[in-house]
């Protein structure tokens, strides 16, 4: 304190300028507008042109789909959302079954992928030794880059055989829960056919989960790696274990990113075509028994029916596609909203 | 040690010359502990986060015990069966036994910590096992096709469904993928990068609108891009199914991806670089061309390569727009053209084992292509904007040495 008292006795270093006389006009702000040269005007024009071009392409896709879809929507009206059959030529079609099927497959995928992606993201940021970290990051990114047809082949030829056993096991022990019920199956009989369990929404969901997991994991890892070091070390300094630190610091900090990443994965799962198409056998009724053979999704419906469709059938397919697009759009914007308003929002650009 | 302490004491007591503030402190506020006794004792850095032999033994013991107990339960006591059930029961038992073993020596929070760590590690192992399984399985099923040189040099035009793998290959699909990707690159790279530059340079309502629409378009399911091109280009405009149509569909998928990631990379360019360039009198286009783009080059390369990796593996839009053919066709404007993912998809749906093997071969080639692209992206990218690699730093140093020599020679010429 003695030091501060001494400084007070010194002369003031800052001098206050003398105020202008009262009758002088008030100073106006300087004009700082930029005069751009020819090169800059060409550059900005070109850049804006490309922006407008991209915008018009994207808007054209959306508008065209909407306009084409209205023809089908007008002829069915509200029943488009409640009908589960798909017979455009007899004017009896709707997305109740396919859209629900898409959502069911996506939910199964997210339910399986979520624990794995959270665990992997936390393992990479918190547990793994430094030398292993970059390798793991690269491998997870690689998983995201593997084409979906490769996952589809893997699911169809390898995973399906393994998962039939899992389906049977779940049906045997949890069959009393309606979702896991399978019509016409007797899991306790060793002679029962395995075919009642194949081509189900569950198997398609597991395969899609493998595609969704890395997408979720990338977002979550990014968020967890931005947990403030001070809070992290504060938890340790208070005697926390590693899990205690994760529970009270990392998870609350990363909540927004975790929700955002999950929904981003959900959006991808909803739009997946080829892997689902390879695995499921299509059916057109509302089916919530995920272990039962047969499932359907909007994108696989389009892939199956586009070639045989008449003009009106194509319009119906576009209406279905538009409904799917609306769902994925809502999911994606909700995801970015969650990420942006969370404390970890700085990572939303990743 | 004592000399150092004396040094510190004097330096705090007398203020350095030139300080305006008069210090009147008489004694140092910080006292260093007297370490004279410890001078001769060798010091070791403490290891935190160390795995002792005891920890390893506990894990291995719990694992063996869990497997043995599960085998006993499954084989002797209950009529449980099936590999998945075995794995689940063994894993739950492992966690329980591990918790008990740790609790012998540790407190409750430590037990929870260890069990949760084991769970996190399990999640990572499951993820890696899945990736490993995918890669190995596809390579293994495709090995017979991949080992034949004709697989890369012939198309399937003269190959019957029952022909052995020595006849025919997927050259047409490889060429198709290359042609489609090249066209898609020609469309997306200039347009995507220019649009990303527009988003970062021309701030304002227009840029925000474009950014929102591009973000929305990343949600577009890929099959809808195909359906759009199928309905407009092929049905309304009456064009054939061709490689060009597929390229446009792929471009619609790739554009938002490239723009989004390039936008992020460009925004990471430090603002002071832009301001320095503007302060030196450079117009905006020169700043972008000579400062912003070179600084973000690695990141931009990565964003393009990631977009390509996505575009190469895209099956659904190609299915709708390119048609399927077994013959070689290098002309993108006429006749159907097939790409690697589409060939894999169509081939594995046939019942013939030879065709399925070819399908796996095509998938393996596609996977290797994507892995190669990805590795290239890793080598180029992975570094934030402005941070140079060793070689780049060396080149930059050489350039500035040359500049210095030029300046000095010019000054000598003047004087």
C-alpha cells in the first residue's frame, strides 16, 4: 500500500486539453466511405455473381420439388399424410408408413450410435494418451469418409448374419416390450426360421448407426476439446477424479454440442438411401416392431420406384421427398441452433 | 543457490534505472525456501497418470474371471445360448468384478472413475472394431477379384454372368468415376470457392441469406438431388441418362459441403493479415488473391478433397441419373455411364457369386480411392491457416532472404 500512496503525490501525467470556445461549430464525423477501384468492382461483382448463382441453383432445387409435388398433394389432400399405401396410379398413396419407417430406422441408428459416439469422443479428448490421440481422430474422420455403399455391403453380407442372433436374443428376453415383439416368431424354439428377423428396421438401423456415429463423434470431440483448461484444472485441484471432472465440467460445457451433433447425425440418418435400400425388404404398412422383417424409408422408396413411375407417380415421389427434406431441414436447423446458443457454440462452424 | 537468492534480494530492493515509480520496499515480498540440504539429492520428475502393474493385473484378472464365469453360466447352469448374449453377460460381469477388485484398494469415487473409464475405452474399441471390420471384410471378400490384373483393364461388355473372374473387370466404372468426378470438380471448385470468398468478403444481408440457404442445402438428402436432375434434365429437357447428368447431380451434393468448409477456413484467416494488406494500400481483390487465399490454401485443399471424397462415394444420385451399363463409355454427354459405387451396388444384387465378388472388388477399389484421397487431405490439411510446414517455412525464409538481397543491392545502386 505504501507504494500506491507515494504515486499519488506525483504531478498528473495526463493533461486535459482546453475545451473549444462555445461559438465554434461542432465537429462533424469524418467521411470514411470507400471509393473502390475498377479491379475491386470487378472482383466484388464476380464474387456476388457466384453467390447469386449458387443461391439460384439451390432455390431452384427447392422450388422445383415443391411445384412438382403440389400436383400430387392437391389430388390427395390431407390423406397424403395418413395413407400408408403407395399406389399413385390408383390415386391411393401417402407417406404415413414410409416416413414413419424412415424415422424409426433413424431413431434406432441414433440410439445405437449415441453412446458409442459420446464414449469415443470423451475417450479421445480425456482418456487417450497424447500419442494415440491424433491417430484416433484420423480414424474417426476416416469412418465418416467411407462411402455408404461400402457400409451397405458390410451390413448385408456380414452384419445381418450376426445380428439375427441378437434379434432373437432381444425378442426372447425383452419380447414383452411391444417394440421388440415379432409376429409369428418363437425365439425359444431352436428350429424356428431366422428369416423372420432379417431385413428389419433394426438391422438397417445398426448399419446406418455406423455411418452416423463418426459424424456425431466429430462434433462432440470438437466441443469437448474446447472445455476451458482453467475449469478442467480447477476440478482436478479440488480433488476430483477424471470421471468427476468429466461429469461436472466437460459434459455440462459440451451439452449444446452433444445435442447439436446428435441431431446432425439424425439428419444424415434420415436421408440415407443406399445402405437402407440394400438391407430392407420394402413393406407398406405402419410397423413399429423394429425386429420384424421388412421396413421402408422415403429415400429407398424413391430409388425403387422412380423408373417405373408415370408423370403423376413422379410427382408423388417428389412430394414424399419434399416431406423428407422438410424433416431433415427442421432437424438440421434445430441442431445448429442448439450448437450456436450453447457455451460451446464457438465450434458450430466445424 | 545462495548466490542466486542474494541476487534476487538485491534486484527487488533497488529499482532498475529508468522506472518512474519510486519503490520504497525494504524487504522482498517473496521468500524462497532454503534448499541447501536438498542440493545434493537427485530430483525426479513425478509421473502423474501412471499405470502400475497392479492396475494391469486387476484388469487382466477381472477379464479372465468374467470370461470364465460366463462360460460356467452358459455351459453348466442355464440354457442361455448365442454369441451376443455371451458377450453382453461377460462384459457386465467384467465391470462388476473390476469394480469389486478396485474397491479393495481404492475409495468409492476412484471405483466409479475406473469403471467409467473402462466404459469410455469400450466405446472407442467398439467404434474402431467396426471400422476395422468394414475395411477388412470388404478387402477380404474382394480379394479374388482384386488379385486379377484383368479386373482393372477390362469392362463387363463380353462377360456373361457365369464367366470366371479371369474374364472382365470394372475399367468402365473406374473411368466413369474419374470422368464424373473431374466434371463435378470443374463445376464445384471455381463456383464453390468463389462463393465462399463472397461469403467472407462481402459481409451483409445478401451473404447471410446465401449462407443460410447453403446450410439448409447440406440437409438435402442425396436422392433428392438425383430426383431433381432426373425430372428436369432427363424428363423435361429430354436428354439421355449420361455421365454429365450424374456429374451435375453430384455437383449439387458437393457444392454446399465445399462452400461450408471453405467458408469456415477463410474465416479463420487472421484479421490482422487482411488489415496489414489494406494498410499497405492493396485493393480488396489483391488482398484476397495475395494474402487470404494463400494463407488458407491448405484448408481450402482439404475442403475440396473432403467434398470429392463425398462425391466419389455418392451412389443414390448416380443411380437415378447415370443409368447402368456394362460397356466402356468415356463420353459423358452420350449413353449411360457407370461409377464405382453404382457398379458395386448393381453387381452385389445379382445372385451369381462371381458377380458378387466383382461387386466387392469394385467397393474395395472405391474404398481404397477414398482412403487415398483422405490421406492426401490429411497431409495437406490438419494445420490451421497461416501455420507453415517445414518445407513451406524454408521456402518463405529463402524468399525473404532473396528480397533482402534485392533491397540491399538496389540501395547500393542508389548511393
